[in-house]
């Protein structure tokens, strides 16, 4: 357990569709408290299973479960090391408002065709940042979101790194706390049937279907990730956590296995 103080509290200027978690930073380590359910467990599980993918180790952020003591309350959550290397994160939405006076999301949703929306998102991001192959990066995000049911990926939640002198580079993939039906307070109660709940989750980037988003991205930019984790590996990840209730971990296990079955083509061992 780690104790946080008011001086450690941080507001990053990023926005979730469901509100903002408490976040702290201390000596280059970030801490996030669970807000609606088991976000910390989701961050941990997704990052651990990304180790069993074709992503390079510097393409994503590793999270660890953590209990956080703050103002006489104890929160479950997670921690991660600062990945910015002296650069700053900025969301695409804020970047576009700063540069052009209008957010990117409005432009995306002014377009009716979903494929054209993604092309617009990628072309505008590349124009604003000079980053090449942004489409491949978005395809990686869409793959992770579909497999792990991250419902909170939108232009307020897709970031790049900037150096303050006009330089930009890709962020490692982070912020998967809204994955794996982690919101048990509002939308995905623990007593709910996970198969019905899985079918109710909606994506938010270019449309409300994870399958359609991924299909469009792979058509335009090619398949960007494959995975190799199996049931044994997933269970080892969950067993290594000493914070979360077994009922929650069993639910996460069931969700991951169902999603692995659904997206079997993404697994190199199948």
C-alpha cells in the first residue's frame, strides 16, 4: 500500500465519458484509484497480456495493481511509471482546439461514412503532428479495444507526445481502465450476465461497433497485432494479483476467454 497526499494529486486535462478518476504522481510514478469498479485490475490485465503480443515493449505502458491510501480512505487501483521522457501528453481533441479552434471529434462525426471518418481522423492527425503511419497506430488501438472491450477510446482519450517546440511522437498505448466491463457501478453490474453485457458494450471512436471499427482499420492499414496468450497465461496474471476479489477475477477471466474465442484469428497459436 502507498500513501498519497494532496500535493501529489494531479489533473491531467483528459476527459473520460464517465468522469475522472483520482490520480496522483510521486517521483515519476503515477497512481490511479478505481472510480466505477475495477479499472486498476483492467489496466493491469490488459498491459500484462500485451506482453504476449507482437507489440514492442516500448509501445505500451505496464500497470501494476496497487492499494492507495488518501485522506483516511483506501482505494484499489494501479500504478505505472512515467513514460513521457520529459515530453508532454496532449489529447487529439485538445491539440486540435489549440491549433484550429475546434475539436477533432466534431469533424469526425460530421462525416456520415464510417470509413471516411477514420481516413479523416488519420489524415488530420498526421497533418497536425507530422507523425507518419498514424493509421497503423489507430489500428493497434482498435484491435486492443475490440479484444478487451475498451469502451472509452475517443479523441479526448487518444494522445500524442509533444516537446513544446513543434515536435510530436506517438504515445505508448495506455489508459485501458474502461476495458473488461470494469464499470460495475453504472453499466455492467457484477451480478449481470457477462455475455449479455459484452453484447451491449459500444465503441466510441468512429462508430459504436468494435467489429466494424476493426474491420475498417484492418482493411485500410493491415492487421497490426497478433496475440499468443492462452488460458494458463491469463490465469497466472490474475493469480499474481493480491488485491482484487476472486469473484471479480473470475469474471475478468470469463470475459477474456470469451473475447479470445471471438477474435480467434488474432491469435498466432490457433
